[in-house]
């Protein structure tokens, strides 16, 4: 494994990260496709054996269960100083006041809860899952800075938001001398390239590394067009899938997926390897988050690191794309609840 730096930091991370939303107790308010601890541990160990040292989770994934499973597995299988643990906060963790958001109270409390669940003294990369428009940026950013100063967090990251919001946050951090966001975790793949307009240029200019969620477009890029609904997740994602890839984009999506398949067949590799190799062509991409539920998916992600696409292949993959609705993530709680309600097995927050 050839490690890379996260943005302009000195932190060594694998150019493939494991997204631990896949791992969590299905009985703790998570979608039906999540894997329990017995099924998760061999996959985490396989990733470590392959040289992957970058693991991303969140407090809301299975309402803490993902952090618990990941923390126990890494304690048993890895050297803590070698692995990079990333987690997130913002979304609801319990009903009632102060059970969500990015207030100073919530930031510090949720960091303590995550540390306990992960079974570690520090979090390598602590990320805000989305912006909290009910809390001033200054309150959130100073609280995050204090966690860094206290030694409980090593680096700070953010996730999907508008580029102007991220620019404002980075400027406030610089202005006040607070610890800065070193990473942006956002939605980017061959079927969703809107981040190329503003967020990716901003991250390049600011030296911020990007970590990609849904790099395979919820599995669409790993399968032929006619196999789009062959997995449990694809069949039960409800509102998430409808929001991310609407019918208006179907013709372009079909053409892109067919092109991925043609290039994969010509090279004798999998579709997933081609789609992930395309991401690596962008210098701002540090690592895709791979939510693997099989060892083969982990092996595919690692194998993609050996593929260098030609300029002609990159052009062919990008040519069918058509601009679409600007998706920056879910920031409205009512919309988030509507989506939860549409997914079988996802308990209400």
C-alpha cells in the first residue's frame, strides 16, 4: 500500500478508506442492510491486512453501534498509532433538547460519547456531518478548536455543504487562529459531478483533501444498467436513491454505466475498479469511502489503485455527463425524517 497525505497535513492515510456505516447493529435504528458485529469484524480485519488504515464512521450510524463495533475491532486487530479513525457529529442522537446539532454543548458531549464508544483516547479526524444553521459558525468552530487543544481530536473535517459556507468557515478559522478543517467529505462520482463547479476548486485552492462518499453511486457504477436493483440496499434505499439520482438523469447515467462496463471488459477488470480509478485522476481526492460488505469489494478497491486510465478513457467516461440538480447533502431535518421514514427498518430519530 502506498500511503498518501490528507490534504496539506502530514497525516498518512491509505488512498482507500472503509466507510463503517455498513457495520452496525440492525436492531439499533439502522437500515436492513447493515452487518452485525460478527459479520463486520472479518471485513475490518481483511481491510487492515490489505494495508488500509483509514476508517470512517459517525455517531449516528446505528446510533453508536458502528463506532462500538469499529472501535473493538481496531483495538483487537491494529496498532492504534498506525490507524486513522474518523467519525462525525451533527444529526439526531436522541429526542429532546440538545440531542442534535453543533452547539458547544453538543460538540463537546458528542465527542466524549464517541471517544467512549470507540474505546480510544483521541479521534484522528473529527468531522461535522453537515452544517447546523441553528448555531453560529463561531460557536461551533471554537468548540471544535478546543477539542483539538485538549488533545481529544487531532484534525478537523467537514462534510457536504455549499462551497460558500465552507469558505466562510475556513476564513473564520484563519481569522481567529482556530484549528482549520483539513478535509471535506462530499458526494462525488461519475454520475454526480456537480462538486467540480465550486467545492473541488475551493478545496484545491485551500489545500483541503477530499474524502468521497458514495464513490460508486450507491453501487450503480459497479453493476450493469439492468442490474440496478439487485442488492438489498438498492431495493430498500427509498428516498435517498430517489433524491440522489432522479429520472431526469437516466439517459446520461445509462450511457456512463455502459462506458464503465466497456472499459472494464476491455481491461479485464471489474466495473468498480474503473469507477474508483477515475476518482484518482482528480488530484484533490484523497480517498473514496468504500462501504464494503464483502472481502471482494475491499479487494476491488485496493486493485483499483494499480489502474491508470488513459486520457481517452477518462474523456469517454466523462463525455455523456449532463449537469443536474445541485445536491449538497441533507440539511433540513424534516427532509431527513421523510427519507428515514421511506426506508424499511430505519427507526425514527
